[in-house]
């Protein structure tokens, strides 16, 4: 036996003053980064030695915190994705804000597991969900939950839809309780996460009917109704319609009023995937067209996209709170609630979703909405859509540019054209333009294929973009495109 007293171990810093100074330095470096972001390259390729550095075995021994931070700056910080930059337009990715980041720091510092218990984070979480209902004009009695993002928000809603189906008791007996195959309807433009969700909740890919779209990439309502009738006639069980508010390809809005009406007519659950574009409701130009969202049985939307909040956070709203609870509530012995003390307070959030442990992601939304107010967000969202429309006008007034889809919300799809080029040559030309835009660190659009044609895609949920960035983008596309010889 060794009788010398053991030193108690801890992960707190050996030198608090040093760690505090390091923390201040990190904040200063972040502020320098944000304040100069416009003058920096949006993206740069990662050198091989950096990739090599990031492919080492687990460290056995610790090293000095300052040294760890220097390694971060040298190998990680510099090679960021770029969606904090004013000309990031790839996929649909939000910018974040300084206040959102600082809120995340505070949330992480408090580190409450925001699932259960009597403590402030539970009340902030509830308040933010209530604010989400207010933004979407959902009834106050509706329920909701903050989750990691749109994919999780969609599968959460579709799980409630499935478990609420008829008298089948699918939650307890599984899908075999249904007398026939449950069928879900969406469009060919619907985000892939809906199909994944359908696969995971046991419907299977074959039960997802992808209805065709019109020239505006909006679901064909007639085709939807015909398909529902056909499925009913062959003994299947239509159960849910998914409409999209802002498709990921072109920002298209499905005819939500019609989808709502058809859902009611056939007794189907009406879900809206508004991951990207539900928040366009705040823009007066779109609020009428998105009115049916208020009547939906469920809605999924992201706050890390068009509310510009740092990753990750999305929200599910369910009109019928009882159905929501019945789909998920379960109380094991180790999660009993009391009427007093730390286990008192609000109901466990786990009764409304799958995830048990949850971070304090509500705080960044709470602080951001308080910092700017709903009106400012409405203006920001409108600004992005006006920027997209302005870009389209620049495209249409240039003889060598072609608009590839009607502009909806804040997505502009276009390409460069040159006389006499084949479709394949146009694809190669525009792909090369895209890659050089990125590699020269100028701007980051992404690409898609519309009606078989390769197109540049500019999706703007960027709080740092200015109108002038659109002029610059067009100028650079032309400059680069003119310099590319086509073979
Ligand atoms: C982004 C998006 C999703 C997926 O959301 P994540 O937050 O990336 O999980 C789903 N649907 C639409 C329409 C989207 O734009």
C-alpha cells in the first residue's frame, strides 16, 4: 500500500490567470476575424500538411493550452468553410451573429442539460418555443420543441403524424397494426430528409409518392389528388401530405392553400417543411402566400438558416399538443418529476421528442431576438430576397447570362452562355466558373441541375451580404467566364 496522499485530479486549468488571458485572446481573435471578414478570401484549399496534422492518433499526454490554441489557429481557424463571409451563397447556410456566438459561449459555460428540472434554461427554452409559435402565427396551445435542425424537426413531426394515424395504435403495436401500407405525399423537389424520415419511421421509400412539379417547381395539385385517389382505390392508406415552403433547389413554394384543402378533404396530416423558407412569412411580400402554414398540423423550420443563429438549431411545431405528447411521452423511474425542488418545474422536454440530453441552444435565439427584435429580422429576410431579385435583374440584362428558374424567396439560379456551345460545353464552362470563384476566394455559390441543365445556384440567407456583392458576383462570373476557352 502506498500511504502518500494522492493528488486530486481535475480538468480545470492549473493556471486560471493564464486560461482567462487565453479566453480573452480567443474572443479578440474572433472579433478581428468578423470585423475584417469582407476583406478576406472566402475559402482557401487545405494544404496536405494540414490534413496530415489533422489525421494523427489520439494524444496520450496533454500539452499547454496556449500551444493547443496556436495549433487551432494554424490548422483549423484559417481553413474555415466560409459561411460567415458576405459572399457565401452555397447550399442554404446561415451566417451566425456575434451575439449568437457569445450566447453559445454563455450557454456552454452554464452547461445545463435542458431536458428536465427547475432551472432558468427550461423557462428560456419554453419562451423561445412560444416565440417560434408567435412568429409562425401558430395557436398558443400548440406545442413545439427545439431540435438540432430541419432534418430532425421533420422526422419529429412525421413521427407524430404516424403515431396519430387513425385508431391503429401504431406507437405501441408498430406499423403492422395498420391494415395496409401508409402512404406519404411530397413533390420531386422535396428535400431528401423527408424520404430518409419516411424510411426511418418504417414507411419505406416505396411509400413516398413524389408528385411532379409545374414550371415554377411547385407541386402539381391535380396530380396529387389523382395519386391519392388511385392509392385509396388500391387499398393503401394515404396519411400525410408534405408541402415545402422554400424548396432547397429554387426556393419554390408549393401551393400550400390547395395542399391544406386536399389534406382536409381526405383526412390527411398536413405537414410543412419550412426548414429554409417558413421564416419568409415575416416578409410582407410572402406572408399571404404562406398563410396556410398557420393551419398546418405540423411545421418544421430552421433557425440556423434564415434567423442567422449559429449552428445548430431547428424547431418543430405541432398544432395538437396532446398528439405531440402521446407520440413521445414516457416516464422511466430515473426521470420522475416532483412538485418541488430541482426535479420540479416544467414538464420534461423529452416528452416531446427523441433526444434526452439537450444543450441550452435556446439561449442564442433568446438573446438574438431580444437584441434585434422581430421587426429587424423581418427586414433582414426581406433584404435577402430583394438581393436575390436584384441579382436576377442583373442576369436578365446581360446578354451572356441566363436565368434558369424564376426567383422565389432568396435563391437565384443562373448560368453563363456563349453562342454555339452544346449543353455539355455549357455545363463544363459553368462548373469551371464555379470552381474558380471558390478557388480564387471571391464567392461561394453552389450548383444544381434544373431540367437536365447545370446551373449556378445562389442561395442567400446571409446577414452580411450587401447589394454591391451581387454586382461584384456578376462582374466576376463574366470575367472568369470570358477567360475560359471551351474545347
Ligand atoms: C436545409 C433543409 C432541410 C434540412 O435541414 P437541416 O437543418 O440541414 O437538417 C430540410 N428541408 C429543407 C427545405 C431545407 O432547406
